[in-house]
């Protein structure tokens, strides 16, 4: 998709990957709405890109709908939605010790926030006065492609994001809406917290958020034929769209894109 002159909405835009991407999108000529649960952080980033700031808890569908409505009101529509907000929880990884309130919090942000955001994004894109291609991107993680033993609940949410985004992609392609997932390795964000020295001490390189924003722009500019891709982003390597193997068998006869039933 051509970015110049279009409008973007970034959740989790007040820091980390969201902040870096909001600034990259603005530099590419986009008008940007920065959404974050931290209203002050959102405003600070929005000021740097001459954009719009909106507070939003992405685990609340009503707030997600409102932020898309606000972006549409201020910028005339949403052409690109980057569903990036994410968290980790305080938990040892021992499933017997999992606090269920913390579990709901993790899934509420990392998974529900993507589902609610995709729902709102498609609704917004369908009513745009300017008919053009749209893009929906979501931040997952390498933990959405491999088992992540230290935090299985985080891995659960990120695996679900990958499966969800790959599944809706062919349904939306006929409308010119592309769908991509960004799967970064260990990155300097709030999710990493203060553990960077520990991570690097055991030999794991930490990417800067700007590296992931490169992958976001690559996905956003990819042709519609690549919709459904998972862009793997690792330290020292360019982002690349992962190819998943087919599972042969008669079950695939049922696995066909869903046609839009109204509108």
C-alpha cells in the first residue's frame, strides 16, 4: 500500500515498537493517531509526529471502537491499523501457580485487543469515503511461532494472534484489505522491562524497536498477494515472510475463504 497521505492508527503507540513505528509512518507521509493506555505517553509521541493522541485500553471493545471513531473523525478514516499493544504478567511459568486474574489480563490485551482492533479496523475501512487499499497489522512474537516455556500464557496469546490473522486474511483480500503479523524476537520494549542486562549476559542479542518498525513498513508496503504473511524479525537479519507448510488431506475442502454477507 502507498503510505503517503494516508491515515494510520497505532495501539500501544506510547512507547517501544509502537512509538518507533508511529514515527516511521509519519516520516513516510502518513497522518498518525497514537493510542495507548498511558494518555500522557500517547500525547508525547503524537506531539513528535504532529498526530492525534487517544487513551485506549485495548481489552475493552467499547474503548477500541471509540478510538477508531476518533481517528476517523480527526483524520478522515483509517487506512492502516497497527495493533501493537501487548503486556507480560508477573508469573513464574509454573501453570499450577497461575493467577487467573493475571491470565485474563494477559489474554485481554495480547489477544482480545487484536480481535477487537481488527473488527473495528474492518468496519472503519469499509465506510471510508476514499476507496483504497487498507492494511491491518498485528504484533505477535517469535513466541507465537515457537513454544515459549518461560511464559506459556504469553505464548498462547501470540500463537492465537498468528492463527487469527492468517485466518482472516483471505476473507478480506477481495476488499483490498491486507493482513499481516509481525513476529519479532527479543526487543527493547516495556515487555522486556529491566531484564536486558540479564538477557544479553546469557548471549541473546536485543533488537531496538526501530528494527521492528522496518518490518512493519515492509509488511505495509507488500503487495496484496502476500496477505496473511508472518514477518519474522530477528537481530541482524532483514525481516522475512515465513512460509507455513500445508497439511494435506480432505479436510482442506472445507477451509475456504468466507464471503462477505452484507454491505
